[in-house]
C-alpha cells in the first residue's frame, strides 16, 4: 500500500491521507492515523491553497502554503507582480515533485495581474 502511494507521489500526484475513522488529514506519508491508529485512505489533494507567508532570496521566492485548510508546506512561488501584498491570496499548485524523500511544491498566484 505504501509503495503504491509513493509511486503516485513520484509521478507528481499530490496525495493526502484521511483517517477512515476520525477523518484527520494525514500528511506526509504515514501508515496509520496519528490520532487513533486507524487505517488511512488516500486521495488527490486540492490543488488550490492559501499563501501564508513568503520571502525572497537570491531572486527566488520561497513561500509557506496551506492546503486543505490543514497542511502547511514550503514551496516556491511564481509571481508576476511583486508590488502587491500577496499574503492570504489563493495559489494554485503548478508542480508537485517527490524525489529521494523530499517534497517540492511550486505554486503560482491566482488572479496575479
Ligand atoms: Zn484517526
């Protein structure tokens, strides 16, 4: 089961787990629910998130993004207009990568004009 999930992640599919009993969102990979130790069912996560924080370093913009109102991940933010404040705005997941145990998220701003 875990191998199957890992393979999906490696293919670029952002999956999240949900406990079959208490409905707790499980991230990252885990065999059992950390709350009640029940089995987890896996599904594709929403590709829409919320920008919590971001900072620019050497031309790259790193960000903290929240998905499913629960999971917070570090990612790279693609921004066209840097003049605006973007905190709290919606972002779209452009690319998800899973390599050697590392997750890489690339997101872009929705309504970036
Ligand atoms: Zn549970």
